[in-house]
C-alpha cells in the first residue's frame, strides 16, 4: 500500500518503471528494508499537553512503593502471624492466662506423643512421633513465653501485637530526622571537607577510597535523575501528584493484587483455546493481529513468512523481484562479548528507549522518566495479554540479560560454604567479589530460559540447607582441633529479601521480553521448597530408600566437616491428624470457629492460582516441545519443561493437601511467604521496573542477602 500511494502521487503507472532506471539489487533490498521498518515501527503520534485530569486517573501506586511495602508486609507476616506465641497457640488478642492454658491443652491432644494413639486410632510411626514431639515442644515454648509476659506485665490480659514493628520503623526515621536536623550548615561543610580530604589523600587506603568514589558516583546519578524528575513535574503538579497517589493509589493496587492471579489463569485458558491476543504495540501500529495472520497462513508457510505484510514490488524491475540462486548473501557478523554486554545492559536500563513511554502518552498519562509509576501498556487486562511476535527469541534475550543478576544473588549464600570446604577459609573484600563476579559473567555459559527456572527450583530446595552466615564462618575459623560447621537455618530478614528478589526478577524479565503472562520465577523457587517439604513427609521419609539416602548424605556432609542441625524441626508440618487440632494464625484472628477454616480454604485456593497457571504453561510448552523431538536441542528443552511441569504439579498437590489453619514449621511458613511472593511478582509484572531504581534495589539486596 505504501508503494502504491507513492506511485500514485508521482504519476507513475503501477507495473511500469516509466523513465526511471531499473533498480539495482542493493537499491531494491534497501527499499524493502525501509518499507518494512516503516510498517513495523511507525512514528510516534504527537503528545498532548498534560492536564489536571491526568493526575486524578485511576492508577495504582508506583512499583517501588509496592516493593518496599511488600518487604514490610512479609516481615510483619513472619513476626506476627508465624513466629508469635499467639499464632502458635491460636489465641485471640487480648490473651489471658486461662486462654493460654486452654489453647495449650487443646493443642497437646494432637501433638503429645502419648496422646497420638488416641488421636490417630492406631500406633503412630516413629516419624509421626517425632513430628508430634517437635510441634509439642514449639507449643510448650510459646506457652512459657506468654506466661512470662503475663507475669511481668502484672495484668490479667495482654495484647498479642501492639504495633511493635510499625513503632520501630517510625522510631528509626524519627531518630534519623532528628540527627540530621541537629546539624547546622557548618557541620555539613565540615563533613564534606573531611570526605574530600580523605578522598584526595587516600588516608583510608586505596581500595576503600576507590569503593567510596564508586558509591558516591552511584548515589549522585540516582539523586540527579530524581531531581530532574521533580524539576520536570514542577512544584504544584508534583504536590498534586503526591496527594492523588496517596489517596487514589492504594485502592487499585489492592484490587490488582487480589484479582490478577485469577485474570492470569483466565488469560492463559483463553489463549490456549483461541490463540494469543493482540498485543498493544500491534494495536497501536495497526499491524495485522497474530490470530488473523495465523488463520490466513498458507499451508506449508512458515511463521516468518507471515509475521508482517510484505511491501509491494509493483514499481520495481521484474528481474529484481526474485534474486537468482547465484546471488551471494553477506554472512551476519558474529556479536562480540562487548556488544552482548552492551545489549544486555540496554535491556536492563531501558537505555535504548525514549524518556517518555509512547504507551503512556497514547493512554493519556503523564510522561514517565526513571521514577515513573506507569502501567504498561494501558490497563491490567491488556498488560496480562501482551504477546511478542517471536516469544522464544524474546525470552532468550531476556534470559541473557538477567543471568548475571540471577547467579549473583542465588549463589551468594552458597559460595562462602564452598570456599570453606575447598580452602578452609573465606576470602572477603573487593578482590573476592571481583573474582566471583568475573567467574559468573565470563565462565558460566549462557543458559536457557527454562534452565533459569530450574536453577530457581534447585536453590529453593537447598535454600535452607547450604546457606552460611558470617557469624558461622567466624566461629568455624576460630575453632581449634577438629572443625565441624553446624548449619541451622532459621527465618531471617534475608529470606524476606529472597522472596522480593524473585518478584523483581520476574518483573524485569517480563518488561524485557514484552510477554505479559509468563511462568512465575517465584513459583519455580517455591516448587523447590515444596519438593523438600514433600520429601519430609512421613510416608516418604519412612521408605527404606529415603532412609538410606538420608544416611548417605549425612555421612558425606560429616566427612566434609558439615553438620545439618535442626533439620527435622525445619520441615515439621501440621496435618493428617497431627498438630491440626489447634493453633495457627487464622485461629488467632477469628477464633476457633468455622470462619477460621473458611478463611484458610479461601487463602489456599487463592495462593494456588499462580502456581497452577505456571504449571499449566509448562505442561503446554512441554507438549509443544515433545512434538519436535529429534531435532537439535529440542530434547533438552522438552526435558527441562517436563521437569518444571512435574515440579509445579507436585507443588499444586502440596498446596491442596496442606493445612494452613494450624501451626507449621519454619520451612512451611517460608513456603507460604514465597507463594505470596508469586502474587507480588504478578503485580510487579504490570510495571516496567527497569531503570536506576531497580539497580538501586538490586544493589541493596545484594549487600544484605
């Protein structure tokens, strides 16, 4: 059509070259490429001027607020609803001494080893007795703690939670604000002079000075982008945007968080039946929908031949329409390592995109910059149904860009343990970080998108086994004689950061690949945790094969000087008549009534939506890969997808049979937190989180994990 209009305007009849010279092969190819680019990448439309209505749109909170809020809520979930004595015993606030005794007596009926025979109507197995003993000891410790609190308070009743975490956060910021406010102008000048003198004279050493300069440069870049963002917005419009974000933003954010899992499952089912929907870029550019193109594809034609409409060649020389067989084609230049690194960095930082998103401009939104909160592409349903014309290449490009980030965060808790085993010591400081970073970036081969999900599942399984803290390393190094490294996992703030890292990872890959409904990384990590819990089931642990395997692993670890302490306590769970007669966070909230059981069932069904969607996606892709078995690399891809599908289905079965209306062990609570992370990842995937803010949060997580 573009060629026809050009010919009509120039007065040249279609099908004849007129007085024009015949086009050469290079000229014809350049014309075809230019016309193809004009069809695929139309010029952006004019941006309209912002109005006050743009700041009162129905839009959720910025993604970084959701990210920080998720860290706070996950921390509160563990402190208040999992580890608190009231949650273990299932007592409502305020609690009295009689409430504590009654809850402990009820819970002991299904946990005390002497009462399990009457509860189960049969003799308990050794594994069941051990599980009941662990849960009973946990309930006994909770009873003792509450009794001690009641005695110290000298009151008849005490509250289970009085906002200690919120007050701690407020107190921290209050102290920081008072400390900064107490300093005068000359104090700040003296601090600046001292820092400059240390940097110029290298008083703190060369390495420390270099790290300080790099950190100051990073902070300066972040502050500069934020100040530019505020300057462009203006004081008045910035104040209005802040107020409207605080007032309007929480409601759509909560609604998206609640309904996105069901929307993703529905979008997958619809795409599986009728094919992928039209992606927003195709709708904007007026390109042919993917479904219509597939419907009109000639028999035997490839997808590449119908991906985009071919430009007209009516006014080109007939001899040039079909190149001869003898025509030599230039071989594509192989991409160098520097070019790959630059391309990956551009994907992570949106360096190849304009400062203003055309999706936001077309939707009537406010121009976005580094600190933007815009949803892509315009609404939640369209965002979930985003689809790339070449999804395999898009996934692989995104996987290549985030592989270093995945390996850096996942292997950081494990590398010190390997260094202890191999070298007997741990190298700390800048040199070891540089060596590890270089090894991960240069020596680890590029893995597929499926391999990254398998990696997340593997580290989810060993997350609570192979992690080692700095205090354990120091204690191990200071021991004399035979050294045994005791590894005992317990819930900490690092586990919260592991959950939000999976959320950030999935949102980053979604933004780079332009695929709105992909398998969840948090679900893959959670499937590894579920597999470890499944291996800890009484029926599986009692098998002879599992006993022999556990004994062999224990012997091998002892030969390496490693002892896994409290492994049974970590995987303890309630259910199957043991530990499910009392306790749990829902009984703490609703009491020992039917509402608690209903709430537990509803939460379990809601948490299953994202893992179920991911499992069905892996099943579908495994079937598609199975049809191509025998070709190069197809067998590996089929096996990877089949394993991920099996892990996902096992996890769904574990969710269906788990008992949330009871007190569980630390690993089960961490698993529930990761399932909530699946929903958090689903929410963050509706944002384009790439940019400097994502890099800042990634750096902070790397320092704390």
